């Protein structure tokens, strides 16, 4: 079965610098967290780190150039197994 494209259904800051991104797999397929997330801050000196992977969402921590948690823009790429 192929993984196919994923639809992001919601994203929200759950606290300062912590974002939750909800997604839905094609045809409602729900399995374990068998995917990888690569995130990249959009500004020099800022960081983003994936802090949790779950079957229907993932969380990301974003920090500014001083190292403090902050609600800053980032981009991400989600890659899963096709089998």
C-alpha cells in the first residue's frame, strides 16, 4: 500500500515556541509514526527541532537566535515509507 500525499488539517502554537501540526493520510489510513519530519527555520540563527511524532500529528520546538522559545516561521518536509 502506498503512503501517498498527506493533508495538513490544522496547525497551532500550543505554547510559546511549540507548534502542533495535525495531518491526515490518504483514505484515512492511520498507522504508527512511520515517517520522518525535516524542519528548517526561515531565518538565520533560529532553530526548529521535531520533538514528537505520532500517528496523526507531530510537534516542533522553535527557538530564536538567543535560544528562547518563540513563535517563528519554519518550513517542513514529511517523508514516509511506501510499501
